[in-house]
C-alpha cells in the first residue's frame, strides 16, 4: 500500500512493473483502481504501471472539496509529477477520461499518449436522474442505490452471464461499501462537469477512444463525436460490453491498447510525435 499527498489529499496508488515507459490508469466514478486489475496484469511485464484512487474514492482520503473535473485534473497532474511518471501513457475510464482529456490540453508535457475509455466530452445528458440517485445515496447510503447503478456501469451481457456471478457480486460490494460522502461528492463533480467539446481540437497527443457497444452512460455516438473532434485519434467499439468495458471485456480492451501503444512507440522511435489523423482501426476488434 502506497500513498502520496497531492494538493491536500492523501491519495492511494499502486505500482506494478518496471518498464522504461509509464502507463497511468485512472478509474471511473464510484469505482476504484481495482477496475484495471486485468490491464495491470497484462501490461506490467513491459511497462511501469501506476493505478490510483481519486480523492473520496477507493482507499484515498475523503476531502470536503476538490471533486470538480478541474481539481481532479490537477490532482492527476500532481501525482504524475510526484511519482516521476512523465511523459506517460494515460488510460482514463469514464471520469478518468474526463480528467485525461483535460490533462492533454492543460498539461500536454505530462502525456505521451491518451486512452479514453467509456468517456465523454459532453456535459451530463441526464443530470436530474443522477442528482436524484445522489440525493438518495446521501439520505439512505450508497448500498441503497447500487442496484440502480449496476445497469449504468455494466452492460446486459455481463449482468446476465451466470459464469460471472462472482465478479458481479464483487463489484456490487465495492460500489455499495464506498464512502457515502466520497461517492456523493464525486458524483456531484461528474454530474456538474462543463462541456469540453470545444476543447477537443486542442488534444494533440495520439489518442485511442474505446467504448462498449452497449454503453448507456457514454454511448458510441459520443465516442464518434470525440473521434471527429480529436485529429490524432483511433476509435474502437467493443462488442458485448457496457460502460465498464475494461472489466467486461478485458482481453479485447488489452488487445486494442497494446496495438495502439505499439504503433505509438514505433512512431516515437522513428521521430514522429503525433498519430496520423483518424488512423484506420483494426477491424478484428471493432466496427468502425
């Protein structure tokens, strides 16, 4: 167990592997760094992998303030600097992706590449629905709203597959036992996030956009809009996966990320610093 204090918050992080290049993994709202266990196992043999819990979530400190996307972006930038991780490959899921795209615009020197998983540049399309859930969590506790959170986080194939009962139960408990204050404050930051669509053209680092075809929270249409807005981007749509695609289809996600990283590293060794605009994606994995 390792901790670092960033901007007044005691943040939990883990390091796996000792490669020359660094991958930083940033989880989604109401989750924690366990979201990336399959990716840590897959990439630790070649990369130095860092996974952390945002303030208020997982094993990081619950603070009174600092849950808006700008503050979380500065937390992530501070953590990357404190751990000597720059320039890194930044992999952000959902809220982690909200942070990743802001890092790419405001702290581009910290990033070698960017992977946005189940993320969005748009403001929350259904804020009142989630404000009601957040109000219920504040009043009754996170466990009370977890049955409603599960079908937002996970797609129907994962939720109905009897072979994955143990995984579902584990994730239900991780969400249900989250800090009430941390969950409510974190959700508030996500719900109130401003529109970032107009800034996408300023993302210059090579970018991979990954989305599950059954993602209800950030659907493929939003991924296509981000792909259109980020010149140096690839788009991967993963079949039979919902919002938490890194958990639901880890092998497919790992394959897409590995191919992207290999192409990016090859370009860097050859002296090219940016991905080709809208590079053609591998059709073995995706529909675009």
